[in-house]
């Protein structure tokens, strides 16, 4: 009875427009209060305790740092230099700018790990460039949003950090390694329909007339940006620092490049950068803390075990349950952001994964792929919101292009489901 009330209150608050984090916290608090009514207000002490426990986790320190890295590289001009370098490599021609957009978003995924931050950084450069080349603004916004979705797969990834906190059996280094191959496959899968659509509908008619940047000059300008993922990921692999320490190193490296190398960031810009990063980090961590109350109420009210037993013994079988979970999370992904999905559903889904003996690292990659799909699936697609705002087009105008890219990334999801070694080979090879 209390379990049904818990979900009813949560859904009702969401329907009336209450933010996700507040809905989670209020629903969990009401359930805890009703369950402990006989001990009066003492039972409510679990609320502040779990609010604090939800935040008091060392890996979560990496989140505000990586968010700050995204803001720093957004303003440092690194994205433009990477675009010039990629253009110098592949040249000009129909479909080349979409290829460059997705390639640069994938590369920036190795720096910030935040899809919306990457969509803002690359979109500010590429949407204007594609417009000058004759690409429709709605197509440009779709390409940037889809490419930025690979950022939560290619390490470092904020989503993987959240998942590692919720699932003790999945370490951050193992998740980072597991996301590499699926992330690259997702990027390649997105490039194929993007280039095909550009050529099929004769977009970018003016692209060939634009100048091609000189190779060596663009390489020199982009070298500091190219070195960032090597420093972050290589340093973690060599054991020089943990993922959390790597985030701090990335912040200082980004500030050094922006202030002393490119000189695109001045002392006056620091307040704006820190404020933007603090606001976004506060929203993420507040949702994490409030979700801790909701998760604790789920476990103490014995809701998870009966639900797991019902699903496992439903007669659907392992593949039927997987298909059901994909359908559920892809539907939810249209309305909720990825972090909220993890915080709500991972505590519910992990007992099911354990019942079927699914590898927690592989399962984390599967969940993250579903979240990546949700980041550019209308109506609530965070990446698409950012790119559409930059392109100044309504989100509904992107649907005709987005569906092709969703289909391409869905094929990667199916491939990782059918062949788990696509995700597990690299972490096993590296000894994680």
C-alpha cells in the first residue's frame, strides 16, 4: 500500500510540473513518515541522514570538476581549433561538415563527459559553419545533438560516475574502459546516416567553395586540445591519479590553455565560468541527494524484492525482460534526463540484473546507451534543446532528421546486447 502511494505521489508531482529531484525527495519523505508514524517524528531523521549519505561519496567530487572542465573548454576556443584541424584532414565536400561535427563531439567527450556542455561548445562553432555552407538549421541542430550524446559513453563520463556510486561492483575505471568501444561505434553509426542524408538531399551546396584550413597550422593550434584526453585518460591508466583527481587536473590544464596559451579566457571570465559550472553542478548533486531519500524508502519498505520476483518469474525469459527494460527506459528517456533515470531506476533494476547474473559493467553500458538515445529523443531531449536554441529552430523541425540517427544508435545498442564483449573486452584487457 505504501509502495503504491510512493510511486503515485512521485508521478503526480511530476505531472503537475514539480522538478524531478523535489518529486523524488517529497515522495520518499511522505512514504517514510507514513511507515514510521508509530514512532512520531523520530522516523523522519532518516530523511536528512540519507540526504547527506547521497552526497558523501568520493567519486561524486568528479562531477562538478568535469562540469567545470566543459565550461572552460567551451570558452577557451578549443572546439573551433579542433574543427579547423578536422576540416584540414577530411577536406571540404558534401557531407563533410556533419562528419566533422560528430567527430569533434566524440573527441570532446574525452575532455568534459557532459553531453549538453559538448553540444553548446560544438554547436556554437559548427551550426554557424554548416549554415554558411547551405545546410538547414534543423539538420545541423540534429547532427550536433546526436553527436554530443556519445559523450556519456566515451570517458570521462558523468553518467558512469553516477552509476559507479549506485553499483559498488562497477568501478569507474572499468566503466570508462567499457564505454570506449561502444562510444566509438555509436559515433561511426551516427556519421553514416548524417553523411548519407546530406548527400541524398543535396545539402551543403556551398561547402566546397569554403577555404580548407592549412594542415600544419591547424595541427599546431589544435595540439593543446588534442593533448587533453591523453593527459586525462593516460594519467588514469598510468596510475598517476584517480578519476576524481583527473577531473581536477583537467580543470587546471583547461585554465592554463585558455588563459596562457590561447588567451581567450581573462580574469573577468572566471566568475562567469565558475557560476555556470556551480549552477549546473548544484542541480545535478541536489537531484542525487534527494534521490537517496527515494532509494532508501524503496529498500526499507521492501518494494524492490517483490517487484524483482514478479519480473523474474513473469515467464518472459531473460531476453524478454531485456526487451521490456529497453522499451521502458527508452520511453522514460523521452521525458527525463539521464541522471534522473539512473537515480530512479538503477536501484530497481540491479536486483533483476543480479537475478540473471548480468555483468554490472556491461549492464551499466547498456543503461548508458539508452540514456544517450534519450538525450536527443524529443520531446525532452537535453542535447537537442541546447542545439535547437543555438540554431534558433523549434525542436519539432528536427524530427525528420533525428529519427535516422536514433535508428543508427539503436543498432549499436542491439549489437552490445548481442555481443557483450564489445563492452567487456577492453576492461578485461586492461585488467579492471
